[in-house]
């Protein structure tokens, strides 16, 4: 058998998604604190969809990464909760949007997909509402609909 030997790093990179923008869904969200700073944050587990199948990616939302927190709220339709300052983990569960992934090398875990940012929703262009003209349905008569004629008189004479 002939093959090209691969390192552990190569094998791990093969299972990663290429850097890019993908659809996602929030599988779980939990209020927690950063181990380093003690700051409040929301730990997310995302299901990311690609042509290669689904992948699970972790992310952490915190006030110190304000742009990412706001963009997450925007892509998932929670901008009103964000603007009101009432954004929490419970609001995140089951939400979906678009995520921007990169590959980051970690000394501890090796190469892995990381969330760079969340794609902001494009402002929807307002399209004018054009009323559709109602179509007039012609009135039916016994002559135009064959089964509408009383058959009893013909059968029983």
C-alpha cells in the first residue's frame, strides 16, 4: 500500500472548515465568567453548516469584544435586546445567523476553527409594495359545467 504520510497537525487541519463565512445555529449558551479576568461572558456552542457537513465551534461573547457581541446580536435578530442592555444567554439558544471563521493555531490544542466575527445583516432595501390586481372569476352556469346540471330528472325521467 502506498500513501502520503501526514503529521498529526496535517490530519487535524483536514477536519477544519476553510476560513470563510458560514451559516450557524446556537446549540447551547451559558452565562459564565472568564477564567483569566473574571469578566462576565456568554459561552456559546455553535453548529456551523458547510458543504463538508456540520461542525461544532465554540465561542465566547464578552463586553471587552464589543464589536463581536453587537454583530452576534445583529445577525441573530437580537439587536433590540442588545440596545436595551438586556442581552443574556437564554436569548441566544436556538438563534441562527452567519459567522466568520478563521483557523487559529493553539499551542495547547493545535489548529482549530475560531470565530473572528459575526456577519452583520445587510440593511434590507425597501421595495415598494405593488398591489396585485384581483382577477375576476367568471360566473359558472349549468351549460359551462357539465356536472352541475341536475341528473336526477334525466335518470328518473
